[in-house]
């Protein structure tokens, strides 16, 4: 398999480190760079991940880099093709994503400015919460073309909806097709009319009340995980979604997936980042 280029994951928490490992296991990049402000943490995680390469059968090298508030350490990320920003505080039980906006805005702005300096041609995937606002802030801080800055939201929300439907009907997740649009939060819009199970409309298989309960559970899917964990938030499913988006960029796949993208007249909405279906390739949103 041919490997080339570099992808950077900013933030070595559970979300970021799991994303980095998933990207390395794809074995399509030459290098995965994992950064964090906690001295030694990204280097230690990278060392651990690299020691799994012979077991899992991939050659991509993971490099850890400690960064500082004044931009030190970002040299390791230079010329990244894709950057995934996971930096920021996670939710605690009882918190909404919007509760994080004050503290995470400063963190994300600083990261974005350093990424723009060292990787001016990168495609950026934002996962920090509140997602829509942090994606918009990243674009403003970098001045990148809007198509090269997008957020990971709809793919995760859609995956949650798919899982809940599959569990309710006791069918394989591969037989379920769903779609979730809109904001990554309480106003997200799971779309039952776009949901099928083995090609059959969900509305023919479940009554309206049951569908609405699944929709509601999807809207609160992240909070449900947070409440059960009590410390921290979801990272396995979110990291899978972020890594899949980065893979689509790297491979210029043209895959259509729900992402947080800039809308300019589509769906009758203009001038905001919002969860919509988009075709993803090497330039970001096509």
C-alpha cells in the first residue's frame, strides 16, 4: 500500500489519541502527528502506538509533539495535508455543548492560528465543541477558504441514529441507512423520511411515537454517554467519524457524508456553518 503525506491531530486526550491511532491504522499517511500542551503526553502516546504497528500490520509512523502557548512545537506539524482539531475541554454531566464556548474559543483560536502558519494548504476538520461555532471561528482565525474548513458532527449523529434503529429492530447496522442534519446539539435534525432498513422505509416498520423516541435519543446521544461516564465524553464513535472524514480528504474519494460545512444558499440558508450533506475530497468540501 502506498503511503504519503502527513496528518496532524491536535489534542492528545481520549478523542485525539484514538483519532490518531485510527488514522495510523488506515496506513495511508506516511506520518501522523499528535500534539498536546501537556509535556511528554503526545510523545508517550506516540511511542505506545508505534509499538502496536507490527501487531496490527501498519507502517504509518506516529510522532508526538508537545506544543506551547507561544506556538512552540508546531514545527512538527508543518505541511500537513489534513489537520483534525480536538483541542478543548470536554463536557461534564449536566453541561450543554454551548457551555464550553467561552473556554474553548480561546484554545481553538490559538491552535488555528498556528496551523495556518505551518500548514497553509491544509484541510481542517474541527471537532471541538460547540462544533458549529468552533468551525466558524477556525475559518475566521485561519482565513482559509471556507471549503477547506469543516466540522465533524453529522456523521457522528447519523451513526448514533443508525445504531439506535438497528438495536430497536434487532437488525445489522449495515442494513440501516439514516441521515442527520442541522446543528450538532439540541436542534439537530434526524431525518426519519431518509431512513431505510434493508431498503424499506423506517416509517413502515415503526410507529411515529417510537421513531420520535429514537430521534430524541439521538439528539441526546452525547449527553447520555457523558452521564454514564461521569468524567469525560464520547470518543470511540466520534474518532471513527473524524478519521473517516480525513480519509475521504486524503483519498479524494468524493464520498457524500453529513458534515458541518459553510452554506451559501443551499437549503435556503446562507452565511453559516451547518450540518448538511457534502461531497468530500482533497480540497475539503467540493
